[in-house]
């Protein structure tokens, strides 16, 4: 066999192998979870003409979610996959049916997706099918009025004092030294994470009458969007720089904050805690449900300490 024949055979073999790999990749990506577009449970609201109804749906497309949540509703779709009408109420020049997703801290956001296209959503997401009014913003872009629907989620927080055992009088009256050292879980409800933290603190820690100033000692936070939920003061402590040395930004005593990875396979893996890159109020409540706040003295380089608990340790009935 001459050299040209050998080269031709090698080329054919490589081409066949490439096709086989491509076919395998296509088959592998067609799995239900391989593309991350898994079917999820969703609380879905229908809000139209002053009437509101809610139900639970299951699916990974708008059409499948709506069909499972409202099997008796007559929902029709246009050729491009948008919702054309609901129970005979059709889109007009002024109003249109739109799907909204709750995403804290900003609230209801339009979910732009064809009804039959797979979409990635967190399990337990809140959606709203709303007969929205179309308006134009200052830039001339069409915007849709959001539904006036309140949602609530439950979030869990682990709190621990690695510093400050000699806390101020308010905290000394609330928590024992051992409780502060060991740490503990609390739970709160609300429409965003910082609202849940506030609810948890007032529910589990504040018993009795407190002045506004005393409440600010317990919890005060930044309300600006770019730093929403930044803790100005929490449980009697605020950020304190103790040294300019020890790292790029110096050494600080402050409430270090961590989030349990919402993509974690289990709730009992301590390695799934991640140091927060945003202020706590900016995390999306539909995805992140477990946080740890540790009062400690640290640099940014040494902030990733072992968290002594996982969500699996949350007391039953909390």
C-alpha cells in the first residue's frame, strides 16, 4: 500500500470518528437535565381585570408550566410562541399578556421566552401571567406594567460570634455567651433576603419593646440598589478596621457573610458555603435560601473559614 492510500484511509477514519463524537454529543445533550433546563415546580399567578388566582405548575417551558397549573384555562399562543389570549381575552394595542418572574430585590421582571422553548428556572420560582398595560419609558422603549402581587419566601440564617463575646447590653440581654459562641439558626419570611433577615431577627431575638435607636443597633442596612442590604450595623456591631496590615484591604472585624450554593446536590456538605460577593440583600430569594453570618476579625485573603454547620442541621420546626 502506497503512502497516498495510507493517508486517505487515516483521513476517512478520523472523519468517521468525528461524526461519531458529534452524534454522541447530540444524544448526550438531549437529556432532560443535561442542558440545565430541568423541570421545576413553580407558583404561578394569573392576574387579569382585577381578578387573581394562583396554582402550582411543573415543567421547563412556559406552556408546560401554565398547562399543569391551569388545565381548565383556555390559553392560546401565537405563531411566535407569545401568549395571544387567555379565556377569550386577547392582546390589544394597549394591553398584552406577559409572563413575569419574581427576582429579588428588583421584583417582577418580564420573562422573555417562546412558550415552547426550554428555560432555566430555579425550583420554587414565582411566575405571574399578567394582562399588562404597554407604555413607553423615557427612551421610547415599550415596557409592561408589573403585576401588583406580593410574594413571600422563607430564608434561613446561621449566626455566630467568633468575636465580640462582650457584646453591648442589648445583645447581652438577648443571647447568652454560649449561644453567641456556638452559633444558631433563625428563619424569616419576606420578599427579599434582607427583609427575611429582618423578620428573623425581630421574630426570634427581639422580645419586648425597643426604641427606634435600639432597633438600629440590632439591624440597619443600606437601601440603595447598588448596595442593597449592606449591613451598617447588625446585632450591635458595625464594620471596624482594626489594622491597615494583614492583606490588600487591611484587617477588619465585621459580619462575614456566606451563601450555601443553590446548585449543591445535598444540604449537608460544608464545602458548599461560599463567601458572598454581593451585599446580602442583592441575592435572589428564589435561588438562595441559606446564609451564614459570622462576626470575626479577618482579612479578605483569610475570610473563607470552615462554617461549623450546614442547612441539614436546621432544627426541625424552625
